[in-house]
C-alpha cells in the first residue's frame, strides 16, 4: 500500500468513526481531554507526518489533523487491517515546534 492509499483509508475510516483506540490511546484521550468526535474530525483531514513500517503493532504512521475548532491532534495508528489508534495527543513544545515540525 502506498502513502496515498494509506491516508485515503485513514480519512475514510476516521470520518465515520471506524477506529478502535488501544487502552493507551483511550487513557491518553481522557487525560488530554480529546474527544472521540475530535479524533474523527482530525482523522478525516489527516496528513501523514511519519511512517513506521516496523512498529510493534505492525505498520503504523503518525498523522496530524485539525478539529473543527482548530485544535491540532496527532495520532499514531495502524495502516492495515483494523484502524487501531496507538496513541493520541496534541503536538506541543518542546517536542513540537509546530504541529508538523519536531523540536
């Protein structure tokens, strides 16, 4: 699967809420006050920042998307099979200079 196919699949599934948060992602969402609706919105307009073909969960990627309120959200998710959300967070300094640029 190429990058365009991967992001199309993530956007389609994300837009309709067809994803499963891991326990870690679920806890991260609660801790950071990120709702499932915000994750859906971010996945619907996602861009791939990094690909992780050898990740422990199987092939994954880091995406960035924006909610309707303008909140940037990062999601690490699987790229094949079930759309598992590995972790979810807001990209903030010092790790991130901008939502798309690492610190």
